[in-house]
C-alpha cells in the first residue's frame, strides 16, 4: 500500500510517545529548523509523501520553522511537533515553533494550516512575528479543519484562531493561546464532537514574545493588546451543533467570551441551535435563536449540587520499554509481515509481539497497510501494538492502517471464544482500524464473531481506534482489568460495544462513540451497501445493540461517552456473585436516540452522571423514548446532575423514590422564592411544589389558573420552561399548554411566550425578545385531556444567557 517510507522513529517526550513516519528535518525533506529560511516547502513535501503512503505522522523536532506558504494536511496524516513535558494549560508549550508569515492583511486568505477530514495536528507552538500589539493587522484563521483532531497547540498571537466548518467527529483539546478577533468558531455539525481545556488569554503573547519576537512586550504594547481584545475578541462562536461536549473553556480577555447563534449559511431546518453539554464554561455570553430541538444545553455550572466537581483526564500510557531498540516494525526482518490484505500476517505479527514480550516490553509497529489476521493475537505484558495513525481514530474505511480479522466463530461462541486481540497486563493497542472483511452487509447476512479486544489484566489500554464492523467490541469484564483506559474509539458493534466488569477497579473511558454509521457510510464500503441494506442494518442495530454495559466494577470514571440508535445506550447489570457497578462517574455524556432506554439501571449503587444529553425521535423505529429506567433490584442512588432531554422523551421516570433516583437540574430565578396562585388564592394545590426543584412534587390547578413568583428585583428574563407531572399521576396522554407573563410592578402583566408539553413531560424555550421583569406568572391555558387540570412539577425561569 502506498509509497515506501524511511524506517519509522520512536519519539519519547514527557509522557507522550510518537512513532514518526518521517522526520521532516531529515533527508530527503531537510526542513530548516533555525528559522532562517522557509521550511514550508520541505514540510509540505513530507506531508505529501506520507499521504501517498496512506497516512502516518510527520514529525517536526524542536526548533524554529519559518512558514512562508500555507500548509495543507492530507487524509490520514498527522503533523506533530515535540510534546511538552508539562501538562497544565499555562506551561504545556511545545518546543516546536512555527513562525507564520502568510496572509498578512487579508482575513480571507488561505489559513496557515488546512486540515481535511481524518487528519491531526499536535504539539505545536505557532506565532506571527510580524504582528504588532500597537498596530493589529488582520490575518486569516491559523487552523481550519473538519473531522480532525487538534491537541496541545499554543497560539501566541493569532488574529483568528481555529475554524471548524463541519465539526463532526472533532476532538479539540489543550489549546492555549492569545487570539485577537475570534478564538474558535464551530458553526455546524451533524455528529458528535468533543472539546476540553481550551483557553484564550493575553498572557500567552506576553509570555512568549521574547521567544519569537526577540523582546518582551512593553507596558504600552501590553495595554494596547488588552484594549483591542476587550473590545473586539469573541472567544468561542457556536452555531447549529448536533452534540458537542465542552469542559473547561475560557476567554478571559475577550469582549464576548461565548456567542451562540444560528448559522445563517445553513438551509432552513427546525434543528438550528446548539445541542450539547458544558461544564466550567463562561457565564458571560450571548445566546441568539432557539435551541436544538427545543433543548437548552445542559450547563453543569448552574447546578449547586455539583459545585466543586471536575473531571481530570487520565495520562496516556506507553510500552514498558522505550529505548532506541524497542520499536519493532512488523514488516522488517525478522518478522516480514506483508500488509497487502492477501498474505496471512498473523504469525509475523505474533512473532513481533512475542519478541517484544521476551524483552519485557516495547512497541510493535504496523506501517500503513492491511494486515490479514486469521487467528487470535495476544499482546504480552508491557507491549504496545501500534498502528501508523497518529491523529486518533479514522472514521472512514480507506487505505490507512488496518487489521483485517478473518477469525470467526460459531453462533453460540461469540462471548467465550478468544478475542481477536487479547491485551495482557499493562499492554495496549493504538492508532489503527480493525475490520472484519467477511462480515455481512445487511441484517440477513450478519455473522457473530468473538470480541474484537479483550483485556486480560490490569493496566490494559485501547486508544485511537476505529472498529468498523465488530459483533462485540471491547471486553473488560471476562477478566479483572484494574486501571484500564479506553480513549478515542469510534465504531460499530452490532451487539455490545464495551463491557466492564470482572471486579475491575479505577478504570477510565474517554470520548468514545458507537453507532451503525461507520460500516454503512465509511469509505470503500459505501458503494457496496444498497439503501435497503443500510435500512436493514439500522433496524437490526436498534433492536440489538447495547453500547456500554457495566457489571462488577468499582471506581469507574468516564468522560464524553456518546452513541446513536442502539437498543440501550448504557446498562448497569448484575454479574451474579461478583456483584454490580459501584461508585461510578459519567461526565458530559451524549446519547442520541435509543429504541428502548438511554440509561437502564438494573443493578448497582452510587452512580453519578455529571451532565447528560439525551435525544429521541418519533421517526426512528418504534422507539419508546425512555431515558431512564430503574429496576427494583437497583440499590441506588442514581444521581443525575444537569440533564438536557429532548421533549419527546418521557421526562419523569419517578416510579422509584429519591433513595434510588435523584435528578438535580439547573437553578432558575424562581428557586428559593415563594409562589402564589390565583386568581383565587384558594385555587390550586401546593403552588410551592412547582419551584422546589423536586420533580416528585407538583402544583395542580384548573385551566385559567396562574402561579406567580416575585423575583425580588427586576431581572432580564431570557427563557422559561416547565415540566409536567404526568408520570407521577400516570396519565401518559397528558397534554398542557402554559403561557409565561411578566411584569415590572406586579399589576400589569405582558405575555412573553407560550409552551406546550404534549404526550411527554418537558418544554423549554428562549424568549423571542428578552424581557425585564420582577414578577413572573405561569398561566395554565389548557390542561389534561380528560380532567382539564394542569399539573406542573417544575416551573423554570432563567436570566438572559443563563
């Protein structure tokens, strides 16, 4: 496959490792790293050579690289500098510095770095030497990318920072920079994406000016910079996004830290808001236009019960030995794998793994190619099986670095048979695609296979993978796998995605996505699957797939788990004598449509969700739209902080008491106030139950009644919502309409908006025009279909941009 490359090089820096397909400073590329002459042609040559070889990593060692022409990455190529040893936002600067010269004075010019789908950019510091703090000059975006991975980038003084025109599948992490006009712009997506630890502040330019400009900013220059950004910079611009998880974003020196608005370039559609979950997010922002499917994004910062909680990402593991002789290339002697998809490479790969195992660790490297595997592989303790893909998962099945598995099993052997890849203690797999070429392309021809990956000891890891068409994906339950890590996996698993159990403790799962999409939409498979085949696979997947299953485990931590259209997204089950899941945390998870249930709690105790995004859809096959189900055997509590749930879901699964299920929503302006009802004070029962943040209590009153709250002072009201109480009273066809009225003096009330919760339980909307009010009323316009009574479990009023 592809062109020949020089021998790969293992780079070890800090707690990161890179396997470089080429080193751009070495022949035949010979990029200058002194900053004296242009290095862009040499770097682009290296990128193109790696792309021709079907992907890999172009490595830029520490140095100064003068960039006079824009760089264009290619499919499957990652451009990486030297990883920094430090890992805090303020001091994780790479020693690989790009000095950017193109585009001066022209915002519409090509970006400094253009990233196509399935490319990566990591560990770089970027500066514009000709930019002046006292005379700010426009430049185009520094980075423009789609379906890409951007990690650990320092932007010293970008005019426009990052633009992700189609944010599908993007991972943006550990960005630290000074931006002058726009920091990061994400206008549109139709799939999941993740972002964490992104920081814009002027101290980056101030701190790094001596490195790239030769001198520090003077006091007048620093003051001019602050004045400019505080009047001009928008830190983060978000448009129509299907599902984006954001944790720890800041833009301290911006005129506006966050702007959320409809993307005017997109065709008219009822879905045009920001859908997602956020935590540690700026309170100062501007929100424009209605939300995604009527769902206001969940903001964990507005939930007092979650105050002080945060998620810290696990360090990236590496092989036990990282010396010069510890990189073992399977296509080199004595192993001689071929990688053409035809010759059986099983023994060659296993020989390389065994060789590294006898040396007590090392990295077994697969150059770009398709490696035919006809029998199970075992990765010994301390050994890493690593592919050429440096950026993370490649969602499209194209010629990159692929393990093609031909080891099948009988219909009743899928769970017990040896997995395609078994990871022993402290062993891992990273940076490749796994595919079953003989798997069926419609529901009628699907075949069971053993698990794709199985952990067999503590410290096992699986990172940056695509599992194209697994029957069962990753098994961490057959054996105890303490401190396991699964990160950056995108895949299809027709029956089970990830199962955790076996008594495992302190495991981590981070930014993982499951759906039926990779198989039916990916690269070279697309022409082979007819529309009717795609529909049959979709129906089979929705009826049978379970994405995340947790049995006997303790201390599990997860961030950014997502999925689309399974039978069940996440299940907590009993593992018999071994027990069930205990003390687990799930952060910023996004679950899009489930045939049966989003969260199914059969067994377990002390399970916490810190912000969860859950949607449904009547257009999907026979979906029951339950988002939480708690079985009698579940010990509890299942605690959910800051849910955002699509209104067509059943929103109040409160058939169990608070000892088993606790839901903590965002605080509204009415929280802690007193409520009055009318027009007759005797009308209605318990009006305070509508503002007590307890979904099990409710205010009940006839049509025409109102509930009034004094906010204590005039506030600008930006949105309102209410939750019905149908699940409490058992009337599933319950429909009611309520109107918000506002007043400054408590005498004259003005209608502000109307909401209907029909056949479901919740409704939420921004006001077309934010309105000043001290007094707010919720007026019942229509009540239940039978008794004409309104039943309000929760009345929410939020300040503008809350």
